[in-house]
């Protein structure tokens, strides 16, 4: 007779379920949406239902079917394949842009908040000049100057995100630098670099993680906007924004090529925004 499961083995799934239920609802929903998009991007690396760039004018604007799950666009290209490849491109742009914004903004915010005085005024003056321009407009100006393309879009979106990260980092450093453990380290003669890296930086990572999640959604939206305007990812590469632009003239004939990329952009932006809100509630942060 098979051994019955022990009480300890039965309690473990129950504890995990309770732990999941205690998470903020926004974190659960946002994590689920982001997880789906990430799985789509990873799936596109190993499998695609069809060649996303292969044109078949005899199959243009087809409705969803067994051969084309989401239908085809105005060039007869498989929509599902292009949606999957677009997920990979959007997450790549968002990840690189957030990395640029987070890395640069963290350095500027640490220096401005910790040293204060002239250093603070100089850094914040430069960043306020960037912050005065809307992120999309700043990205458009940079891409126009550098030329359209994937690298230009990633770099431009990243630079546009620097002021937001810097402001969050500076505000957090101003709160942390007056804490007793920081003052104690300074009184013991610790070097400024050691104080910054060992005592200040670890205690401001919470707000920065929240900001990174929120910025990720904004970066994907800005990239889609740039591609829609013809300044982002260039054809024939798949991009959700360009898919929206190319298909809007055929929406009355076949709404799928417009609806599905729009839903994908909305899901990514909503997912990362909810994830950021949930992380903020979980970490007890209020930016």
C-alpha cells in the first residue's frame, strides 16, 4: 500500500497559497500580465508559427483560422508570429532603456543627494532641463538627430528616463543620509565611497526597483509611439507600433491587425504599472 502524504508535505502548498494570497492584488495581476509577455518573448526565440516577414498577397487580411491563429495583415504575414517577435523587441528596448536610465540616474541621484550644495544644484539644474521636456518629445528629438533605428530608440528612451530615476534616487538619499547608521559610519572615519556603496545605496534600492517597473511600461509605450511615427524599429522587423500604423487604413476590412498589437501594448503598459504599484505597496514605499 502506498504511503500516505505526511502532514508537513500537505501544509507546504497551503502555506505557499496563503503567501500568494497575501501579496497585493496589483502585484499579482501585474506579475501575471508581465509573465505572459515575457513568455511570449522567450517563445519567439525557439518557436514561431510562421516566418514573421514572409509575405503572401493571396492570404492578405485573413480572419483568424487554424492556419493563422490571429489572422494575417495587409501583406499576408502571420499576425501571431509578428506579435511574438514584437514582444521580444519591445522588452529589449524597455530593458536596455531602463538599464541606461537606472544606471545613470542612480549615479546622479547619489551624488546630488549625498554631497548637496553646489554639486546638487549643478546636477539638478541639468536634469531639470531634460525633465522640462516630455519624455516622448525628448526621445523624438534624439532619434531625429541620430537617425531612426533600434539602437537609437533604446538610447533615446533611456536618456529620457534619466531625470525620473535621478529625482527618485536623490529624494531617497536625502532621507537615508541623516540616518544614525550613516552618521555613525561617517563619525568612524569611513570613506565617502564606502558610505555610499555600503550604507546608502542598499537602502534606496526599494524605490528604484519600483521606479524601474513603472519606467519599463513607459519605455515600451514610447518605443511603440516612435515606431508608429516611423522613428523607431524599421521594417521589415516587427514592431507593435509600426503594426498599428500600417494596419489602421485597413481596419474596416479586417480589425485584427490593429486590435491585437494595440492589446499587446496595453497589456504590457498595464502589467508593468500594476507591478510597480504592487511592489510599492509590498515594500512600503510611497514615491
